[in-house]
C-alpha cells in the first residue's frame, strides 16, 4: 500500500531515529583517536565536494552564487575543522588539580539538525562534523526548496564517516521533507537535542518542542562608522562582506550608520567598491519589492543587484555590487531598515557616536537583538562603549560582519550557527560548536571538612525577648515565675544540643 507524503515522511523519521540510536550507542564506545579520524575524513570529503555542492545549491534554490557558496562549504570543511580537531570530547577532558574536579565528556545522543535554504550544504557539513566530534548521531530536516542538495551533502558526510570506521546509521536526512516529519523529529522521545538554523517560526517550534534546543535569531545587523575609521578599509570590508553569496548569511550588514563629518568620504569610498546609491524614486521602487504582506520577499533573498533592479524596474550601472538607499526612519514601514538577506543596504547619518549608538539600538530592536553589530573606528573608548552597551552577542570591529560573526576573520569560534542569547530568546549567545553537544559530568573529590553545627547559647537578650512575649499573653503568672520557666526551657534545649 502506498503511503501519502506526510505518513511516509513521518515513518521515515521513526526509522532513522531507531537506526541512529543503535549507531550512536556504538560510537559512544570509540576513543578520541577513532573519533578524530572520522571527523578528519568528513572534513576532506566536504572539501573535495565543495564546488559541486555549491552548484547544486544555487541551481536548486536560486539563492547566492557558486563561488561564494563554495567558499562557505570550504569554511565549514576547513576552518571549522581546524578549530575543533584538537578539542577533547572523549573521556576525562579536563582535570582541575587544585580543586580536585575532573570533567568527563558524554554525548547528548541524537541531534535533530534543521537546515535553512540559504546555506543548505555548508550547514550539513558543519553540523555533521560537530555532532560526530561529540560522538552523537544526527538527523537532518531540510528546507523543501533545498531538499536535493541537503540530502546529497548528508550522504557524502555519512559515507565519509563510514569509510573512516564509523558505525553505519549515524547521519540521516529526510528525503521528502514535510512539516509533519519535522514535528515528528523534534518531538520524538529518541531525539535528545535540536540544532535549529532557519526562520523565526521554525526556531520557535524547536523551542516549544519540549526538547533542549539551540536556536538562532534574525540578524538585522547595524554597522556604525565613526569619524576615526579608516574609511577606505571600512568600505572595502563592508562591500566584500555584504555581497558575499548575495547577503544570505544572517550576520551580513543590513544598515550603515555614519558620522555626518565623514559622510561624503564614506559615500565616495563605497562607490569605488561598486556600491550604487539609489535616488529617491529608485529607493521607493526597491523598497516596494523588499517586503510582501509584512514579510521579506523571497524573490530578493540571495539575488544579485541586477536581478533586484530588474524586479524593481530600475536601471543600475554595469558592475554594481550593492544597492544603497539613504533612510531616516526605522520600522517595518521602512523596508530599508529591516533584515534584507540580499545586497541592499540602508544608510543613516548621525552627528556623533552617541546618536549612532541610539540608531544602532533601534535597528537591533527592530529585528536583530542578540545577533551581530559592526563598528569601524580607531577610538578605543567608542569601541568599548559599543561593546558594553549594545545588545549584540558579536561586536565585529574593523572587519566585515559576515566574516567576523562566523569567525572567519576574527578569533571567535568558527561556526555557522550563531546564538543570540536571551536578547534574542536563545539559550546561548555562543557560536555553536561540539562543546554544546556534550554532557559534561564532574567527578569531585572532597577537599575540606564541613564544620559541625554549634548550639546557640542563650543570651540575656534572648531571655528578655521571650519574657516580654509571654508576659503579654496574660497567662496568670508573675514575671519571676515566667522568667524561671524560660531559663529552665533554654537550659534544657542547650543540654540536648
């Protein structure tokens, strides 16, 4: 009997979970060297397939471009691997000799990996490696518009792991994604933790599943350019970052906030890097295609400036890399101020860093709380002020926020899942790595004795307080009689203690 798509996908999830449970139990007995060899093989497989997977993703989704998607795949396969390859994830991973505490790593079990359509193959490479590095199994739920390339990436990771000695059944991917299948995966009793990368609705569903979940939030990233900034370098970093894969990484810049005193310099520098500043009429036409019914228009996500210009019905110069429109307001009624996931930037002018900080906060409040903020400045006091006050988990200084946020050009944990902390209703503000997919047990030795409890001696104040309390009850006894009774009771209590 043929099952309909919903029933088929739900049964597929249950089958995958049973296989993953069995395989993960075997992996849990592996030593560190065995685990590391498996992850190294997966890294190599991701590296070798980077361009092919990139081409598949662009063809299937229409988002981004092949060269940049290839770079994202290589970032996952190479940079993430380099960051995690020497991390201890098996057995006793740390000994605190002074306090006599041992930390012991134990896998969480089965990971549900939610995969976005904007970064489908790189996310699979990344999540597969960090899951197996911590001796877990993982089951992927792809976005329906990226099902084929996600499935292929998962297949490659699974085959590479098995060739390196891993048990079969550690990595699976839903072949016919449905909402029912995803719900089954994130709520099933065998699922232990959820890694949710995707839209706000999907992340909320993960958090409401009853399972531990690492989610992300939207990244309406503001970038402040202070008058002390190296303007030429700032413009180069911003355009390179914003145009990477046509803006599909959620840490990419969304709006520039620029000191009035350097506005002309910044505009000229951006233009030299391929930015086109829209006139008022052009800005209105572009703004009109950014949102549809209050939500981001999928037809602009990950598209080239030329495709967006055609959609908006405007002409732009040959070689344009990013579209920029000046704006003065923040809110959903002003589309240039929202997260656009495309090579479009809002441009705001402010008088000083204090006004700049206020504007950046407004942009974060609109839809980027806890994610990422950029600042270009040489004044350390201003950088410090932004770092202390702004509600963003990553403050990228003098670098593109796309690359700074994921740890490509900064020293933070290389990752493709960026937590937003309590600012963005997430459980962590970290860049996610294998350490988040471990249970860490503590073997704690006794290092001091607990002092015995000492009886509290009766004092004159204690007796006086008791005397006043009892006297007020009018029990028909003289104060001397009451006093004798209290002394007798306190003496008896002290003797028993």
